[in-house]
C-alpha cells in the first residue's frame, strides 16, 4: 500500500475510533475509556512484537518513547477537560492547526518541508477543518479571542501544539526502533500514567459495571487504535510528516457526516463549503 493509502487508512481508523469513543462515553468515564483503549492497543502491539521479535533500540528511542508517553497521557486529560469546560465550536477547530505545526516541527527536526502545492493543500485543510466545526452565527473573532477567555480553548490549543510537535518525534523514534515497538511503548506507559491519575482521583464512588456490549466496544476500539497507529507510522516511510497529519485531519469530514446521519447532530448542509476546502486540500497533498 502506498503512503497516501496508509495515511487514508489511518484517517478512517481514527474516524471509527471517534465513533467508538462517543458510544463508550455513554457507559464509562473519559479516563476509563482512555486507559482501557490504550491498554488494549498495547496488547495488540505486544502480539506483533512477540511474533516478529523485539528489534534493536537505543537511548534515542527510549527518550522519545518516554517523552511521548507523558505527552499522550497529558493530552488525553487536556482533551477531555477542553470539551467539558467550553463549547465544541470554540475548542475542536484548534485541532485543525496540527498539520501546520507538524510541518514546522518536521522542518526543524527532520529537514522536511512541503512543496508549494503540498503547503497550499495543508492550508486549505486547516481552514476547512476550522470552519467545519465552527457554528453558524458566531464571529471568527470569537475563535481568535477564545484562548484568552475560554478555559477549554487554550487547553485544546495546547493539545494541537503537542500533537503537531510530537509527530516528527514519532519518525525519529521509529528510525531508532520500529513502528510496533514505539506504538507499544507509548500506549502501554501512557495507560499506566493515566491509570495512576484515575486511581488518585477516586473518591469512593462505585465504579460503573462493564457489560458485554461495553466489552465488545472496548475490544473493537483497541483493534481500531492499533490499526490506526500502525498505518500512520508506516505511512511515514513514504510521506512527509506534515502530509500524513493533513490526510489524517481530513478524516474529520467523515466524522461530521457520521455525526449528522447517525447521531443527529445536524447542520450538514452548512458545513459543505468547509468540506469542499478539505477535499481540494487533500487532493493537492495526495497528488
């Protein structure tokens, strides 16, 4: 499969993960969902490592894996806090900036820089991703001012900064280990960190029971996470980091369609102009 195909497959996996998270959030807390999915994905990666053998790794790999375990645990908490404290229309649009941040970090750390058509595609996807989640009737000045007055907005902006910066580190870590080894380390150790936070936050309330339906959804979420992470990591072999992140972010278009059709979130027609920006931008990157 080509790099574009792998990046597109990763985007589809992450769209599926969004749907599963939404369903699981109806039965479990956000922290329980994050810990369960990460531990399940780590189990998937461990099976791959057992079957293929653990590759050679060095201190560079260990440093990247340790750093990213902390950042993933941190962004998991910040993400949940962001969408809880502030409106989605003033938080989710900031995730659209990750491709630009990824392009800058990859240029600094890897010497990668998109050509003019690729960069134009990135800009279109960023604009489309921001407009896709922005509610009609709001002024764009609200989005610009939100980080200074909305507690959720500055948290999501920090998430976008961290996600965009660490994608280049993924490629460095993989070069000093392997895709499966890095995936296992960051999911397993971030889950342990989150588990520690979850235990520390317990206040004696009775935990929610896990039904067979929830168990099946958690298993599916673990498998989908494993597929998404591996496709993303293998796509780095053929594509620039910024291109992979741009194609991933374009998957948000499908998430919006699913939300409108299956979760009755509405406003699909209002989002078509933003959708066209994302489609054109993705085509520029892919071609």
